[in-house]
């Protein structure tokens, strides 16, 4: 069964939350919430990308992180 995690990257480095979310829809919803609400990863990777990646390494969703967050 596939699981999903949320990744952050900015061209220089990348990181991920370490989640094992069971559905793609829930992972995308969580990532969208992070973009709206912000968190330390959003601040650290401003101007980069937030992505949902499945357990096989396939990116299933991706959005740019605004360069100027709050």
C-alpha cells in the first residue's frame, strides 16, 4: 500500500516531514494547509517548492512556496 509524505525544496536543499499518510487526498490537503497557515518549513523553503511524494518516490502534487510568507 502506498503512503505519502510532504517534501520541501529550494534548489539548494530539501527536507521532508517523515509522514506516512495513507491517502493522496489527505496528504495534498495537509500540504495546502501548510501553505496557507505557514510553518517553519514554509519559512525555510520560501521561494522553493512543496510537494507530495508517494512511497515509490513519485511526485503526485507540487506547488511553489511564495517567496514572501507573512
